[in-house]
């Protein structure tokens, strides 16, 4: 992305994949005043926008996906599911979270 372009992205909290105009960057000049505008002409207020690079956005979305899955698995565990399959899924997802935090050796577990 060019240095003289705003590049802010509108973050939308939903359960759908991050595809579509709500996740395209602002195309206005860096430091502009007022609402952001994406390539499709969509606008959004600057108050709820956080500037993220593509890698940081991808990391954030991966983290949220894993966290949602873990929440469901923990709920099943609290409800009494003590199966080895459930425990292995939880362990695998917790290892993925550790890898996202910068500890790739956790994947060897």
C-alpha cells in the first residue's frame, strides 16, 4: 500500500468470513478529515477504525476464529463431555494459539 494512502480498514464483528467491501482499505489520502471511503464507494466513520496491516488483520481474524471454537469446546467440557477426542481438539487449538503468539514449538506437542 502506498505511503500517501490512508489504508484504514473497517472492522466488522460477525461470524462470517472477512470477505467483501467492509474489509477493503480506505483509498483517501493519508491524514484526511471525515469519513473513510473504500474502493467500492462504501463509507464509515473514523471513530471505530483501527489501522491494521494485512498481516495483523489476518492474525487477529485467526485468533478470533480459534477463540470462538475454544469457547464452544470449553462449554462442552463444562457440560460433562470428558472424551479424549474433545480433549485433543482443545489441546490442538490451544497449541495453535501459542503458535500465533510467537511460540511455534508449541505445535510439536
